[in-house]
């Protein structure tokens, strides 16, 4: 179910925020040159908040140990056992919307 997360201007280019509603999974929402992306905000390595990490070339680096996760797929480039979920995200009417129930793990080819 789509939920209004933030006003569009609250996540500028290069910015990120965490959205969590109740007991739902915290979702890190990132705005890059390639668009908006949403991933499980908890690093599966040691539970750090990914939205606090550095983003470079479509990859977010965990702020604690710099484990890399592709924003588009959630794939961890160091160890496939640590892949994380991605979530549907869109921008409409001046707001960023996310579906925290629509998380998926993208299969590897």
C-alpha cells in the first residue's frame, strides 16, 4: 500500500532519508541522478542505517563498515548472502511515496 513519505524538497539530489511507519521495515529513500530508490534501511551485515551512508555510482556504502549495496537491486557486491530488499518508490504531486509492504529481493542472474 502506497504511503506518503516526504515532501519532494525534503530529499534533494544526493540526499537520503529514512521512512518508517509503525512496526514496518525502515525504508531508506535515496535521490540520485538516476532517480529515486528505496531499500531496507538496515544493513544486513551489522544493522547500521544505510541512509546515513555515502552514495556513489548507484551504490550506497554502509556507514559502519562500508559494505556496498546497489540501490536498484539491493545486491551486496561483497557477499550475495547479504542482499537486501528494495521497495517501490515514486514521486507525485510534490511528494515522495513508498510502498513499505511491497519489498522484494531481486534474484541474481
